C-alpha cells in the first residue's frame, strides 16, 4: 500500500536523528534502543534532587561512563576499573564493599525526539529492584510504581519530552534490600545456593521463627554412664541463630519430669555436633560456631553478591509512534492432531491509544514465509482516550488464517525449525501510526502423564512428558545461566546455543535468571526448545513472608514474562514454582494470568514432589527433584534401584565440576592452587558437601588415587566427570521410553569461574563433562550398561536411535581389552534394526575372565555402508562401584558401599602418538582434520587434542570438535574434525595443535 508523503517525512526525520546521534542504535525506524551515552554514580555522593539531575545543564563529569547498556551496578564499576578482575581469587569478597546494595544509584542519559507531532513511549523491561524515573525535571514514575525485577514498565512520556531537543532521562535505582527470614523479602532473583553463602551475602542474626524444622536430635547419658538412656526424652530447639553461629537447647525429661543432671549429645544424622551438661532446669545448651543453616536439609544461607545485581539490567527503548501504539503481538497456532496438514492461526496484539481523545483506524496484518502464499488480514478498531485493548484475528472470522500444508517448527533433532513472519500495522487517517513485527513457528506442544509409578514415595500419577506436533519428545537438556553480574554479551549467548546443539541437547532450562530476549531469538532459529519458571527456595517460594506489594509484584512479573515469552516458538514449558508449590489464591491467579494471555504451552506448578496435601500425599505434576546433585558412578544410572535415575527430572547432575587445569589457573591464584583450600571453596556452590567439593574429592581419591598437585587432580576430574555425565544421558536414552521421559543436566554452563556444575566452563572451554555428555547424547549409539543389573555377571549392549528415521542393517562390534591392550573378548552382531526414537538389544556379554584390575569395553557401531557411526570406550574395574542402600542416595551427598579401583590407569605404559592436522578456511571459519595415530602395541588413553593460539599457546575458544578425550587403541588411527571462528593464516596467531593424554606426553604440531 502506498503511504502519503507525511509518513515519508516522519520516517526520514526519525532516521536522520538516529544517524546524527552516536548514542542511539535503531532497531527499526520507530524503536530506538538506548544503548550508549549512559553514566552512573552512587546516590550517596549527591544531594541534588531528580528534578535537578534530569536537567540538560547538570554536570556528570565525575560519573562513571557505562560502556554499554543494559548493565548492573557492579558490572559498571568493574568496567571502570573501580573493582577490577572481580572473578579472580577472592576479589569479590576482599576488594569490594559488601554494602553496595545499601546505596541507591543514579543512571542518566539523553536522547533526541523528532519535532513533528508524535507519541513517545519508554519501555523499561527490567529494573532491579525499584526506581524513580525522571525526565526533563519531572517525576514520571515513583518507586511504588516501579518495583519488581521482572516487571515490565511501559510509560507514555509524550507530555514530558522536548521535541527537537535533547531529553534527559535519570533513573534512581534502589537495590533489593530486604533479608529473607530477617526483614522480609522482595521478588528479585538471588543466586541462592549457586554461590557459597559462607562468603557471600547476609551476615547476621536470623529470625528463628522463619527457620525450617531441625534435623538435629539429642541423646541423653546419665552421670557416670556411657550408655544412652532411651527412657529419657529429649527435644531440641533453636534459641538463637545467625549466619555464623547457632545455639541449641535440649530439654531432657523422664516420665514427664525434668532430668537435672547428666549429659546430652547433639547429633545431626550420624555426626556428633557436641555435648553439653544438663542444668538444674533440665536443659542442655550448646552453641556451635558455624552458620545456623548448616543444620538444615534443603536450605542454605542468604547468598548474594555485593550489589545484589542492582540496576537497569534489561535494554531500555523509546518508541516513537503516532496516536496508537502496538505491543505484545502473538500468533497462537493449533494443529488438528494427529493430522498436521493444516493449521489454525489466531493473531493477537495489544492496541493502545496514547492520546486524550478517541481514535479510529484499521489494524492490518501480513503473514509471510518464502515459498508460501502470503496471508493478509485487516479489521477496524475504535479506542477511547487512553484505552488499551487486545485485538484478535480468529480463523473463525478470517478463513485465510486456516493454513494448508504449513511448514512446521520442529526441534532441530526432529526436523527444521520453520519460522513465519508477521507484520502488523495500525493505520489512522491513511497514515501509519505504528508497526510491530515478529517471527513465529507453527507447532503444537501437548503435555501428558505416563503410567510409571515404580517409586510411589516420590509421587503417584505418572511422569510428565511432552509431545511436539503429536510426536513423543524425550527431553535431554541442560540448565542455562547468564553471567553472575548479568553482563550482557550476545556473542556468549550464541556460543551457548552452538554448544548446546553440538552436544545434542534438545532443551534449555532457565530457573528465573530470565535475562535476554536475544537468547530466545537464537533458540527459535536453532530449533532448541526452552523451559522457564520461577526460582526455588528463596524469595519466590517464601510465600509466608510476602507482603501486599510482593503479592502484586508476583502477578505483574508473571504477566510481563509471559507476554515476552509467548510469541517464541522455542518456548515449551512454564513452571509456576521450582522446589515448592504456590498456595492459593496465588496459584489460581497464576493460572488465570496464563489462560488470559492465551498460553499455548505446557504448565507445571512445581518441578518437585516435595509439597504434600493434608493427607500427606505428594502434590506434584510428574516432575521429580530427587537429584542427584553430586557425582555418581555410571552403574548408578543403569541399575534401576534408585528413584532419580528415571522418570522426569528438571535438574540433576554433578554440582562439583572441576574445569581443566588451563582454566583453573585463570581464577585460582598460583599460590592457592594446591592443596585445595578456601580459594577453591569460594568458587563452589553452597550446599553442605558441595561447598567443599567433598563428593568429587571422595570419588576421585577413592577410584583414581590421591593427587599430588592441582594439575593431576584436574586431569582425574575430567575422567570422573566424563563417566558420570555420559552415563546420565545414556540412561535416559537406552533404558526405555516407558519410564524415562526427561533429564535436564544441572547445569549447561556456569555464571562465573566456578566449580558449581557446568558442561563447559566460564572461559568457554569444554572439559570431560562436555565430551562425556556429547557421547551420551549421540543421535545413534551403542551403549554398555556397566554390568549394573542383577548379579553383575552379564552386561548388555543396546543400540539407541534418537533420530526421526528408522535405522536398518546396523552392525555392532564389542571388544574387551586388558590394560596392556590385549583383546579378551570380541563379538560382532549384524543386521540390527532400530525404529525411530527406539532401542534395540544388540548382545548380552558375559563376565570376562583373567582381566587386569582395570580394563576397557569398546562398543563400535557401523552403518550398513560400513562407515563407523560411534566408537564408545568405557573403562571398567573388576571391583564394582556400588552406592548401596537407597538411603545412601542423598541428593547432595556421596556415600558408596564399595568403590571401583582405577589406580592401575596410573601405571599404564607410556605411548607416543603421531599427531597431524590439515587446515581449511571457508566463509571466515577455520576447520581442521586432526589425525591421531598410535604406532605402539599399547593403549593411548583419554587423549585431549586442542587447537591452540600459536605454538604451545592456549586453546582457541570457543571451538567445536566432533569428539575429544578419545582412546586410541594399538596400531589404530583416529580422525577428529574441529571448527572454530578463525581464518587460518600465516601470522603469529596461526593455530597449532596440542595433545595431552592420560598416559602420553604432551605433543605439539603445526597445522598444514
């Protein structure tokens, strides 16, 4: 449609203003993101009012320049060198004032507005936690209106702006201040349990009435005796509590009367906390000099970083429109399953009249996709002064919205993630008032429950699972986190998506931390489904401490996030709770909001089964949270004895992951690398055991032997992480759809240089966990079950097919090698057929005699053409790992009945491999075919190859390898393909190769 000249002049004016201003970046002709030109200062340094600060003549030379918005306070201070290198050592504790959150902070910038008649809006999708917003000397919103980290604030500022001149925007941010269990809560987003509360966060008294039930018991011993007297009852209470100590009081009674002498032993599980004498009142009192929270299960301290992530943490935009503004466009898609040859589309948008008078116009829409016929829709709309209305186009009224033979959006593991384009335009008096565009996918997500109730203590009613476009969808995902300071880096987000696809993950989960819309757009394009929901445990689930503002903020937060999420094809699941289940009426309100916003995806109220009803029955939605969150032996996942290793779980994995040594050196000072100490614990998680890496240290020392230094420990840690992650994902692939529906690894990445989980580390370096997961997530694979079932005398080799196509005429070869490289078993099975998303038994392998204490099981899978699909190598011990009783299976702990013995790996004969690489450059990217040849009669074990920056330099990151940490058997050759974002040239940074193995010396080689 041809537009009048007035529209052309308006567009040209806006474009000229954007071009002239170095502080603005135009996303479209009508939306301008305020990225640059901001400055920051602590409000404690100013006495002036917002009215003065938001004037163009106000001096800001002493303010900190902000390199790029959005940015939190501490992120800005680091960028300005106030507190440099925050993630190294204990800088966050020793160099940064811990009270930054007790200060208010001023943000300030300027922006131009066209001089022609327009309506101007400002959008603040994320301010943490509350704010006053000033524009040109006027307060346009106060800190009662602007509250809530996840509340989107869209403001009509037309009457406050100065057309044709600079406009001064000043925002006074008040951080989250309240302390849960002490002064109350605010619904921000802490790093609860993700960082070690021994070092981070609140330090001080706790309200004993807000603490959970104690896990401490007491035993009474009479004077002169050493025997516990069961006839004496003891009851333990907390009389004082803080983040550094706790005082326990045990009342000892016999027959209802106080016992006035003797001794009480205070016990937490089987551990003695201390002893105290009973006084004349029958009370024994014990003070323990450690945090009160250490005495509870499923709890931690109050952990946060010094600024509590205060600031403007999501992009700020101005929108220049005519009278009417469009927002929240969305296309709901429906399929007549099981048929997918047609789709019904319903288009929604919010239409807002920004003027003081009524308006009439037309809302026009166009849906396009290359190769498909365009769809055009239009309808008249009338709005009263200031009115916002949702306008919809239904296929019942617009037949063209019933689409024949649509291109469907599929997860990338199932097909192509087809995207359509929607453009909406509001036309008033033959002039465009506003436009909005989005990309959407045609797909249908349905949630189901299966019939698996083999662990009724976890929950009844079956496991949650999803179908996409009518197909069962086995979820094997990873939990994603943004940066600890919420530093915005689109390139890192792209790497996360790239790594997820390289691994074979088919879902990412956010537990709050909903930072970037850009990440969603990447997921839409890549075909990676995502799951979102509120944070566990801390503010979001302490409903008893919510005040009226919290109740309001919770509902507004949900509305804001769903409006942002709902248009994205990649969004599959929303969770109203994590560990807990919201009480009514809040829970009902959550559902009303979701229904009112036409949420077309799965919804769960909790991803645990911890909540119970009045009868003690578990209230759950089919997703358990039984862990584990610490290392487990591979046999754990396959034996079928433990509840966590089946069903549907939204978070499980090892929260004590040690990165490769090269990364470890970047955040632990050289003089603190060994032995393991507080500098390591500072970068650990918070839960007991996790905070000192006890599980990982126990597993590595028990199975591989004690380490002499950090480099050896990190090397062994890659072995342990490889085993555990591979087995977790193989379990959910190879052990059958009937009782395996979802596993999401906790976590995909880390928020900062940390030991707290992560399939790859903060420096984007993949370690053992990454390549173990990648092997376990292979689309087609041959999987060994570790002799985990029955009497451990037989093992099974299964062929797993996670593709959308049936696999025919496959061949499996299984060999067992002793430590010296001698073949002790060799069996081949041909003509294996595996249906799509199915599993087929290839062979049953007996126990093998006369093996060395450590041996190798090798499972190769070949296509009918003879090409090798998978070479899967497992190291085994003649002494079995056994977790023992299910009572040993504590979510955050590790307590095994017996251990495998892999210390013989430390005595393997040394091998020298032949290393070679041939490089190519295409479309600005480098690729290298790497060849590893073993000319010896011995096994070269756990070989890691790296493409480095120059000769013997650091690894080029980010980078992809189709395999790594490989084992090269005698007289064999392995080829590995690597790709990375670097042109292979002849300068000093020309990439080289480096090879390090468990029983090989380091090698370096040039690339030809």
